[in-house]
């Protein structure tokens, strides 16, 4: 049984007991000095950071890309960083569908922040997630996110504000987002980048 004086002592030290847990993402104070991105100066570069496992649902990307006309597909370049048990099956399907010119595979990297500024969007195709640290990393660098609507609530993604969201496992919805992004104005894209950074 705790007496009154002990309770009061505990309350007086709550500021020491309840400390925020850092998420490990360094916060920048502004976007000053960020490379100016243009969606019209070359292929729209999309990055995925995900191990090849059932949860990550990589094949959804290939199904979405097959719906795009070839002229539209040429406007995009996808880079996937990851390994995992389904990599071999994904690679076989990638080659079978003739999409290897659009999708490049790379080894996992330990510090994605070093390369995120080289891309225009972060992509998630997951079936379920909590709150992936890759999303926090992307937003902290002013990088808009394309994601299945699979994240635990609350999360920082707002559709058509700092991200594009589509229904889980909806390859047609994802393909429509790609088509829309290809027509996104420079002003709207840079506004999304500012919103992502907030």
C-alpha cells in the first residue's frame, strides 16, 4: 500500500518518468538547400525500401505497371532496395512481364536518407503495416509518399496533401495514381513536397 507522501513524491517526478521516445529520425529545420526537383526533367523516380516478403506485396507494382501504356511507362523509373525469400520469384515475374527496363533491383541500404533526395516519391505496396520508419524518413526529407491505405492509425499521411493513398491490394488504383502523377503540375508537386516536410 502506497501512502500519500509517496504518491505526491511520485507526481513531483513525473517529468522524469514520462520522457518522449525518439523515433530516430533527425528533424531538419527547413528545406533550404534541397535539390530542386522537376518531374519534367527526366523520368519520375520512385523508390521502394522493403524486404521481399508476403507482407510487402511487391507483385502489386508489376500488376499496376502492366496497365500503363508504354508511352506512360517510359516516364517512370522504379528502384527497389531489399532482399528476402520472395526476391527470386519477383525477379522471374519482372522478366516474364518485360518490365526490367522500368524496375531496377538493389541491395538493402542501412541509411536511406543518403539517397532519398535523388528520388521523387516513396512507394509502399504493403498488405499491412504499423508505421514504417521509411515513411518518416521520406517525409522528413520532403519526399511525398505513394502508399496502400494499410497503416495503423493515427499516421501522418493525408491523401493528395503529402501522399497518394489507394486501397490495399488495388493494382488498378495504384496504376491510376501513376497516370495522375505523370500529369502533376510542377506547382502541385512542389506543394506536396512542402506539405510532406511539415
